[in-house]
C-alpha cells in the first residue's frame, strides 16, 4: 500500500508463519469456506479474482473484518470509479458518485474516517466515508490534475499528493477543508506516508528519485540515491523515525530505498526481471515489510500518451489529457510479492492467474494480516479483473 496513516502501525512484531487465504467474491446469501494453504515466506500464495472487470490500485484495512480497496474499471479513455468493501466474509462492490473517474489511493484512521483520492476528468477527486455513506469533498480550486496517494494522521489531519500544472501537487486536510501546500519539487509525487503530524514522507520522480519530508512546518527535499534515468519511486511506508521504505522502478528493474534516520540508501532487491517494478509497500515492524509489483507492463501507451498504474507519465497542461485510440499490446506479465524479514528481501512464490496479472497496492494491518490488490492481465486492459490476496499469519 503506501502505508496509510495511523491504521496498522503495530510495532515490535516478529514475522510469523503464514496461513494464506484465497478470498473470492461471493454473491449475497451464499457461503463458501476459504481455501487455505499453510506456507512460510517463499511458499506458494494463491490468488483470488473478484467478480466483474476492473483494476484495484490500493487497499486499507481498519480491522480483520473491515477493508476497502479502490481503483477503476472501463477503458483508459473513460475510466469509472471502483470501490470494493470487505466485511469479514466477502468482497462487495460499492457504488459511489461521481461514477466517472479513477481512484488511486485510500487511507483510514478508523472505520468511520476513510479517504480516497484520484481524478475525474481534469480535476482531482477526493471522496470521504463517515462510517455510513460516501460523499465527494471539494478539492482546492487550484488542484486540477490528479491525486495519486493519501495518508491520514487523524480525522483533522490528512495529506494527499500527485501532480498538477506540470509540477508536484500536495494538499492538506485540516478538519474543515482541503488546501494546497507549497512543494519544493516539480516532480510527480506517487506516494505519501505519515508517521505523525510532524513526520511525513512523500516520494516520486520522473527522471530520477525524489523524496520529500514534512517536519510539521514545511516540506523540504531530502537527497536520495541517484538510481538511473527514468527512475521513479511509487510508494513509501513509514515504520519508525529511523526506518522508512520507498519502492519503485528504474530502466533496469525494481528499486528499493531505505531511510535510516539520517540518509537514504539503496537496498538490494531479489532478481525479478528487466522491466519489473514495485508499486506498493507496507510494513508493521522492522522485520515485517511487504512490497508488491509486477514483472512488466508498468506503462501502457494510449495514442500519444503514456499511463502508469498510478499516474499519467506524460502530463500535458498540468491535467489529465484527453485520451483516445487503443492501448498498445503488452505481453503477459506476472504479479510480484517481496518480503523483508529484517535482514534481506525475499521473493514470495505466487499462483499467478492464467492470463497473468499485476499487484499495485498493499496494506499490512498487523504481523498476522496483510492485503495485496491489483488486477489480472494489465491495468490498461479493459477486460482485466480485480485481483486480491490476503495473508493470514498464525502461530503454531
């Protein structure tokens, strides 16, 4: 995920053995036992494909019985908002307004305080759930463009990031309204994560990595390792003041950076494939961090524009450009899960869907529960279906 705020920040948990449960969408009134496979990290992880078409870009959970996943369905030129809700037994699709749009990020401080961000047309889109219903919340007048991620510290303190006007977009919720805040960078921002009201990280980049830090007063750019031309950070997770993870991709493949309290360092990633990338990261402790992504298909070309799962790679006029034409064919790609055990990153084997797939967001609620979401095929395929994985850990 992009570590979404106060929820799920359990400290000091050791990595536990896993029971990995396949979760399927079940029509109301029917019941079905969840198939489970006992496996340690490195074991086989089954996948679950939800009903209908669509792509899930992010997920958050407030408890084992309450989770939200967001994304889009339809064509890239006319995306429609998608929200799925987990009630402890099944995933169910929820209708929201506006129907037109693309949802990128979700965060929560409680079951009655959930934020979702994205875009609709040429404007940033912000939705809020109060425990009963969803409603659209006005974004700042100057925030045309798109929002890629959101994090929430409290009901009166939330942040969202993205791109607008050819530069970074940062907006803040003060409990009454969303307001735009100055950014020290022009790069696209793809991820944001808060440890506290005075310790927040945002990451992104188009030509190289960008890391920004909020100290409670101002945002400032913090030096990060130069990875390669075309490098970008897509997601960030704050474990502690001395332990922050950021993931993304370069022309060579996956990219992982770690903040140790004084500087960012590049961390070795398991070999995946050239063209692979990581799109989500979330953790519960210094020994339990998850990163998700794909072996390829990070960018889909539509007419003269290119889109990634979280954003438009080439933004014209500071807003979502009109898109027409057909998507470029993308060869079969596979979802990727990596796990950090406190010493090294290890790749977790997955039972991939027959037509491949991508994982775009994840959220670790505790050392015993984590979610990963994405799609079958690729995010640019209108026939893609929502993909969900749930990892349950138990002792013994």
